[in-house]
């Protein structure tokens, strides 16, 4: 088994969350897999809406470029909105997986219907859009928000974590779902204990995405370069985006 | 009638295309409407894929911010992929309309089914995604690409324009559609002549979007600030995105 | 700017509601737009179901014919079920817009999800069908009925109006929506005050439709006469429908 | 077995087509079923678009009222666009079935996918809308038009009939369908011979609808009077629609 | 009128339920129709999940084969999950109708939206899947389970029957539906009394399916043998499935 | 890394195909994964329709039971129709993945739209149904059949293999897809060479499913036993199905 390196990108700039994500990724990684955890170099400290997603996408793309130059085998976008996913697939040579995508896919493999528990209510629309885009809208039994900001997960108090747990229990009671998807990269390390306690699959997208990248790499499958995911057209970017020009495709 | 100013944003950096877009916007504008045509200050010279869209979104958001500071009444995003649309709506006070959105909406008002004619085949997937997002997938009878890059529309030869015309004719013959949507901001000035020649509505999104912004402004309707389109959470951005921090909301 | 005349058709025969509709239409109209408000000459006093819609469609078509003969630039069908809309488009030369259609379109431009507040519960199915037909089913967060007949809006007591307000507030609380669509022509004049009070877009279709007709006219876009919206086949009608025969196409 | 009477309504005014429809209905009727075939007293000689449908709906409703006063057990609307179907269900006491509805339902019971063969291309959109409304859009493998007007089926030459046959053969070859739905009441008598010749179910809606009404009557099931199909609200109609007022509900 | 024989197959092995089903079928049958009620010879005593469905499908297919050899005119699969329906259509010469299918079709003919009342919550997902497959997902207003096993309907206490009644009343209150579909073959004999008491169509699939088979037979329509419902490919089965080999097609 | 054993079930009884499937599974398996390849003990020699699927499901379930008793970590159902998938999930303790499911999921991770190449045309409907069930209908750009029976892949001539290759090339040309899904377990060993030759991801479900099971096991995620995938209700089966009774849950 050849060792591979997977780049796990935290699209926000919060180092604590990058650590959380790295921990979850490393726990999931196979023996031969190295996890290179990075965060956006510049951008937003947390991602809680459409604007944040748009800004974060650029940071993701810069890291995709860097990761590709370093020869990583594949990439994970570790924010539940999967910011920049299709753009990243254009830029990348290897596979790119978003954590919302990974968690939703995995959920449909172990339950006929799943619910989502996320942070702020304003991010629910992003989950809805992804459910439509990935084809899982009818597999989703309910969408729940704990109504705390993303960074409450990093404040050390455990309040947000307890809220997540309470919402999972509520979702199981109300929605008739068979699994729960955790809707934030900052919740990554909660999944295993909740799975054990609640006796249903509680799915974290970070670890799920790591396994998906490993799987695709092992299968010799990478992002299709035929059609709309082909490398960008090779035009010169200007201004603060010139860094992308050094990227010979 | 109070005069209003509408900011029309060309999300790419091509000045020629900004001129084309400005011309179409001004032809459509009501007497009391001033068109302020701008392009992304930095970014990609043309937008032909997911990567280009992600980069262009930042340029759009910078202009939205600038436009809002200048007190414009509303904004048009003049690229057929509507890059950054929902993010722009978060950032803006007034209404924001994308030209794909505008053209598709208008098409459903004058025909039961419409076809789309765009530039490169790789952009068709973006149009498909927007049709799903806006709810018009079943109203679309066909998607066509002339297989020329966006900037071929600016080379002065007229070859791309003739290809657009030929594809419109083909779409009418094959698709059983009642209207055509032109799938690129660079085609904006072709719509009127094609409408006359082909005797069906051939719809340009730039002019359509200008009228939609005018309409919303006249109705006193603006982007909802309740829920997911509320202003961004007000967190400090870092690095090259710090410019957004100067934006007191 | 050339002056244009828009025919606003109240599909029922209630003069008070025609006045309400005319008021809303005139408030929305641009300086150069004349509003010609008419009601069905014969038919039902209010429209609250499929039967009422079917009857009202004939009255609408008679007015479309009359309006066309008088040279109006476009037509608005001012009942939330949009009775006779596609038939009217066949008959008309200019654009024809229904108020449910107009309000729903506008709502999707200012919010990611909207709710509808209408009169009798039995009309909700009509709104559902229109949401499907126009493509906006997934954009609708909730459907609400005040459980009062349409004409309660015309009784001068203000009770129905207060019920509408209460239901809007409830919808905002329960549905997680960003905008409200008022589901009856008789509510047209309530939208502006509710928008101000509730601080979300509360959308009346009458004024929205007027702006849409103005927009289409300004863009030189009219109902496609290619395909299924072409003028009727020109067959002689019999009996009480003979009046349509005088209509040389 | 009690004898029952089913009213079969030809929504157009063409007596020849009423005869064709009556013949098909009587061939399908059970021994104890009497077929009362009527046509719209006033209206359009054939139905080939949205306008024709809207006019025809009134004629249908008048006959529904008459049929109910005569005590018929149920009603068939024998035009492939099912004009006035939901309005008729409001007005009727017994079940009301449209022939497009009936044929589409039956087709899904004998094949996983079916195709439709109809008359003028402009009517295809009506079939599309019904497929969506009834839930069968994904069960339809293709829509075909012979490009001849409805009344060509009544000209005695057999040309239109031969065109229908040719299109059925083409649909079977191209669409991968398992059954054909004939998309016009005037084709009703062709179904049996085509079924035999082509060795696939070729389904006529008139006979199918007769069996459905018989079935519902036998089961004691009638149009639900709870909710939106309850009788009309009982308001006085004016002008040429006053005839409906004599209808005590 | 020729006499026909319809085979009504109870896919489970419970004789009491076969009797219930036979009773409902015979009450619905036309004078010339003989009901041959059978149950799976081997299998599960009741069907309450995906596993039970898969096992029951074989018993259904054996009976289809037997019924065909006996020359029955058509077949009913009398379990609300319609186990083995498409496989049975391959094997059969005549029409095959499932009772979920039949009840859902009938419901859409008498109401714009219906609710379903079934036994265990775990079977709701099967109903959901069938709603999608048959095209009726948007016609369903609610799904309800009494949370008692199927065989509670056979225990003679009447408790389950009372629970069904209570849930029907609740569904009418909460869902805004116009009809109820009973979601279990064991509820077949409850429909008529509930229809009378609740004054809405309460639909049993057994009787509905009998009428549908009668209708198809009368129309000369049978399962299409063109395409995917053609007889199986004629390969030799092994082991306990060898019984199917004696079936010369 | 703990060694795990994955049971790969060929739902038909053809030993040659079991070998092909085992080869593909072993090539994909991680170092610590043992592949236990089995075929249905009794059933059909190949699976080419709904009937074959229904029979094969029982053989699958027997193997699931056996595999669980032997303590395998998870199961793969290696037929492109995923026969018995949800029933197998009820019966299993560990994860169960179908190869159509696995291939389709993987395809959506590397391309925005994929095409399917399968054997007989009659099996296309099964693929269509699975696309709907899994949520990927809109991600599928085309469905193709080589019109040869499944076992032609095992005849040693290479003719069927060459037909598969030709159809893949045609699909890429006509459909605008970015990846190909091979629609038969017997094609499993073709994927890698075709991926290299055609320069797009050509995806075999057997290897994809092995990686998915490995991933779920590594993540500690297994089939949800809450709700409809809980173990069967524990009723005694009769006759040839008694073998399932020995299965203490």
C-alpha cells in the first residue's frame, strides 16, 4: 500500500476549528494516509451564510492550488456548505470532496431518511440547496439549527455541543429519521460519541470525506477532466488573483 | 418620478464587454434611470466555468459594496451564471438581480417553453444548475452552445454573432420552444434584432434585469433582511478581503 | 417615453374589488402608464374555487379581446388564481400577466423562500397548482388561509384585513420565510403598510404585475406567437361565445 | 346489478365527434350501463389550444349541471385536455373523469412507460401540463403530434387515422415505450384495432374513463365534498352564466 | 357479458386476512366476476417491512404462475406494499394490479389530495417509495401509522379498527386532505362504513384493484409484453425456484 | 489496522461471473480486507428483469444471513439492479451496499453528469428506477444498452466487451457526460482499462462498493437499526423460507 497525502482544507481562518477538523480527519484516515490540514490563509473566521461562502471559496481554491503543487492525492473541503466545490474540482487533478456531500452520501447508505443538525438558522438554506443539488432532498426528514454561531463550538464551554446533542434527540423523536448528519465541520469530533449514545448513525462529514477520497484514489478514479470539470481555460487573472497565474496546468 | 441609479456589474474584467452590457442596459432603462456600468476591478477576463464564477463572485461583491456606499438603488450581475447572487443579496440593501435569472423569468412570461443559446459547452452545466435553482427546469426545451469562447463575441468579426443566430434558428426548429434566452452578457445587444428577424421573443438578461430592478424599486420591495439574506454576521475578514471590513452595516 | 395603457382585469364582477385593484395598479404604474381597470362583465362576484375560476376565465377572455381591440399595450389578470392565463396569452397580442404569477416571481427575487396568505382554505389547492406550474413549489415555505370569504375584504369592517396581518405574522414565525405573498387581489392595498410594519417584503400581485407588463413592453417582448400561444385556430364559435368571432386576428 | 347512466360529454360542438365518442363509450360500457352522450351546446367546433379549452370548460359545466339534474351516476369529459375537470368535480355529485386522465392512469397499469400520439403540435403543451398535474411526467417516454387538426379525424378520408397509426409505430421504435395513449377523443375508435395490430396496449381515454366511472360508482366512491372539491360557494352568477343559478345544491 | 375469474393474492400466509381480503373483493366484484382468493403458500404471516416484502414477492410469483395456468383473467396483489408487482407483470399474461397502486389511483380521481393510514410506522417508508414510483407524492397530504402490527387487525378485539378510525379523523383534521387511503389489506372491510361515517371517500385497495382488473379486461388491455414487462428470458432456475421452470411461456 | 472480511454476493448463480466479481473486488480491497465472494445458492443464472430481480433477492438474503452468522463486517450486492437491498439492510448488522448504488454515488463525485452502459434494453427501466430512488436522476445524461444478454460477457469471445467499449465512446460523444457507469457486475474488470483508454472515469460498482463498505466500517457506521431498517419483526417463516427462522436476531 502506497502512502498518500490528503489535504483537508478548513475554508475559514479559525485555527481551533482547523485542529478539530484535523483530529477528526486523522482518526478516520487509513494507516497509509497522511492528513495535511490547512485553513484558508485569508478570509472569514467562520462561515455562516452566502457571503461567507463566496469569500471562503477563494481561500479554498488557493489551497487546492497549493495542495496540487505539493502533490497531494486528493482534497477535502471541510465546511458544511461545500464552498467552491465545483470550482475546486476544475482546479484539482485529484478528487475533491465536500463534507456536506460526504456526510449526506454516507447517510443515504445506512438509513432511508436522515435529518441534519446545524448551527445558525440562516445556514439551513445552504443545506437545502445542497440537498437539491446532490439529489438527496427526498431523503432528508428534517433540518434543525441550534441557533448558536459556529464559533460557539470553539468556546470551550461545551454549551453548543450539548445543544447539538439535544437537537439530535429531538430530531430522532420528531422526524422519523434513521440517521443524523452533523451540519458543521466544528462538530466533527462529536459524531462517534453521539453514535454510541443515541444508537443511530450520527455522521460527521470530515471523516466521511477522508474515506471517500481514499476510496477514489484507491480505485484510480479522479475528477473527470472531460467537460465542465476540465481545468480552467487558462486565462490570465488580474490583481489579487494573479497568484493563480503561476499555476501551470 | 424620482431618478434612480442602477449599478450594472460586469463580473469579468473585459472593458469591451462592459461597454456592450452598458449599451444594452441604457437602451432598456426608463427615462429616470441612470445606469452605472462597472466591471470587476480584479479577476478573470471572461467567465466560462465554475472556477471563473468563484473568482468573479469576489469582484461582484466588491462592486456591490461600492455601489451600496454610493447609494445606488439596486444592482445587476451581468454574467449569465449569476456569480455571487445570493452573497450579493446578503451584502446589498437594495435588490440584486442576475441576468440569467432575469432572462429566464421573462421567458416564462411570454412562452410556455424556452431554449437557451450560450457560448462554450462547459458552461451549459451552470445554466442547468440555475434552471433547477430558479424552478424553471421543466420550462426549458433545450440548451445549446455555439462552442466559441465568450471573448469571441468581442473580436469584431461577427462570427460568434452569426453562430448565435444560427443556433437560435436551430433551437426553434428542433426544440418546439416559443422563446430564446441568450446565455451570455456579451450577446446583450443582439436580442432586439433577433426578436425582429425570428419573430419570437429573443431575450437578453441585461435589459431584463434592469427592468426588474426598476420594478422592485418602484414597488418599494428590496432584498429581505429577515433570515438567510440578512446582512453578513459582521465578522472581521482578513488579508485581501479586509476591504469588506470598512463596510459598516 | 411613450405613454402606454395597461388593461387590469378584475375577473370577478365585484365593483368594489375592481376599485381596490385599480388603486393598487395606479399606485404602481409609471408616469407614462395609464391603467384601464375593468371587471368581468358577467360571471361570479368572487372567485373561490375551481368552478369560479372556470367561469371567470370567459369574462377575462372577453376583456382581453376588448382590450386588444382598444389597443392596450398589455393585460393584467387580477385574481390570485390567474384564471384563463394561457388562454388569454393565445388571444392577446401584447403580454398578459397574472397576479399570482407576478407576486410569486417577485418573491423569489427578494427572498429564498416565501409564504402565501390567502382567503378561504379551499383556494389553497389553486395556489399549490400554480406553484408547481410556475416552478416555485420548492421556494414556498408555507400556505395559509384566513378562512374568510374573498368579499369579507370588501365589507368595510377591517376584520379580514386584521386577519391577514395576523396570519402574516404567524407565517413569519413558523415558516422561516423571508417574504410574504398576499394571495388575493382584494388584499392589494395592504402590501405597502405590511411591508413597513413587518420589515419584510409583503408582495401584492397587482402592482407587481403592472410593473412586469411595463417591463415587457419596454423591452419589446410580447407573448410568443410561435407554438402553443399562437392566436386561436380561427374557428367559428357558437351561441353565447359568438362575440369572439368578431375578433379578426 | 342496478343499471346506471353515465353522461359522456364531448366538450366541443362537433356532432360527428360526439358520435365517435359515443360509439367508443358504448363498446366499453358494462351491460348495466347506459351511455348518455352529449356535446357542448355552445362553444368551439374542436379543441386545439388553451383558448378552446377555456371556452369548452363552460360547455362542460353546463352539461355537468344538466346531467346531475337528470340523475346520472357519473360524468366523462371526452376531450384529451380534460377541460374544466376540477370545476366539474366541484359541481358534480358523482365522479367525473377526464379522458386524458383515464388513459394515462390505465397506461401506467400495463406498462412502465408510455408515449402519447395527438393531433396538432400546439396541443402537446396541454398534455405535458396534465402529465405533471396527474403525476405521470416520468412515466411518459415521448409526445408525438400528427400535425393535422382535430377535425381531420372526421373528414372521412382516413388520412388522419393512417397518420396516427404511423406515429404509433414510430413512437414504439424511438421511445422504448410499452404502451401508447391516443391523445384525442376523435381517435377513440382506433384503439382496439391498433392494439391488435401493434401488439401493445393502445389506449383510448373514452372507454377507459367509462370503466373508471363504473368502477367508482360500484365502489360507492364519489367526488370528495370535503375541501376544495366541495360544491361551489353558492353565489349568484350574472349574465349568460345565470343558468347556473337555477342549480340548487 | 362473459364471466371472468380474478385471482386475488394475499401475499402473506395468514388465512384470516385472506378471508378479509376475499370478502372485500367479492363485495366489489361485478356479477360476472368470480374471485379466486389465495394466499402465499409459504412465506411470512404478515408483511411489515422490506424483508417481509422480498420474501412475500416469491409467494406472489408462485401464485401468479398458478393463476395463469388456471387461466384467470387477471391478478390482484393484496398487500399495501405491492410486493413483486413488476415481476408479477413480467410473469403474467393478464393485468396485475397492486392494492396500494389501486387505492392511490382511485384517490386522485375523487380528491386533489389524500392521506394514508397504515399499521406500523416502519411501513411508512414503503408507502413513500410507492408514492414516488406511481407519481403521486405531491398528491399525498399525510402519512399516518396506528403503531400496531398488521395482525392486530385479525385479533377480533376491534382495537386496531378503532385506532384506524381515530387516525382517519385526525388526518382529516390535520392534513387538509379530501380522501383517505387505507394502507393495509387487512383494513379492506372497513372502508365502506368509514366512508359513510366520515363523509369522505375512504378507499380500500382490494376492492379498487378488483374494479381495475375488471376494467382492463373489459377494455382488452393487458400487461404490455413489449419491453421490460415481456415474459422473463426463459432461463432455467435452480433449487427451490425450479417450480418456475415448469412454466412454459 | 484490524483485518475485516467483506462478503461480496453475486445474486445470480453463474460461477464465472462470481469469479469476475471476486477479481474486481480483490483488486479494490485494502490490504487488511478479505473478500469472501459467494453467489446465490439457488436462483437465476443471470439477472435481466424484474422477475429475475425478485428471485435473486431471496438468494441475496440467504447469503446476508450466512454472512452475518460468519461475522463478516459488511456486504456487497453485486448485481446492477441492487436486488433486495433494503431487505438486506434489515437483515444485516453491518453495512450493505449495492453496486449500482456505489457506482452512481462515485460517479457524482467525479463528474457533474454521468451515463450508464448496460446489457439488455429491458434492464434500463431498473436503472431508471434506481436513479430516482437514489436521487441521481438529474445527474444521469444517458442510458445505453448493448443489447446482448448478461452471460455474453462470460462467453470468452470478447464481443460483448467490445460492444461495451463502443457504447462508452458513443455515450461520451452524444450525452455530454463526464463519466461512465458500467451497468453490470459482469463488466467489473473492464473499468480500469476503459478509464485509461477513454480518459474519463469509467466506474465499476463492485470495486466502488467494496471501498464504501470499508469506509463505513472504518467510520464505525452501520445500517441504522432505528426505524424501517430495524431487524425484521421476528415472525416465523414457513416452507422453503424456514431457513431464515434459525437466525436469532
